[in-house]
C-alpha cells in the first residue's frame, strides 16, 4: 500500500508540474495575442487615415476629369482664339 501511495504521489507531482508548464505557456500566448491585437488596432487606425486621404484625392481628380470631359470642347475653343 505504501508503494501505491508513493506512485500516486509521484504521478500527481508530475501532473502538477505539467499543469504549471501549460499555465505558463498560456500566459505567454495571452501576452502575444494582446500584442498582436494592439498592432492590428494601430494598423487599422493608420489605414483609416489613408483611406480618407485617398478618397479626397480621388474626389478631386474625378471632379477635374468630369469637368474636362464636359467642358473640354469649350475650353479648347476658348484657347484656340
């Protein structure tokens, strides 16, 4: 009976050591995920800023091209005088 208790105690000790290792690796994974989440938030903010800038530039370019398409003939006649 004493040897069985000793075996059970040794097994329990090994299981506890394995669980501590699993908990430590889980904490490391949680920290890594938090870091990745922070970087993704920063990228999303930066992309939103660029999206607004590019949208404004495209709006201006589209307005200029539309004006040239609509009034191109009139503009050419004016400068050909």
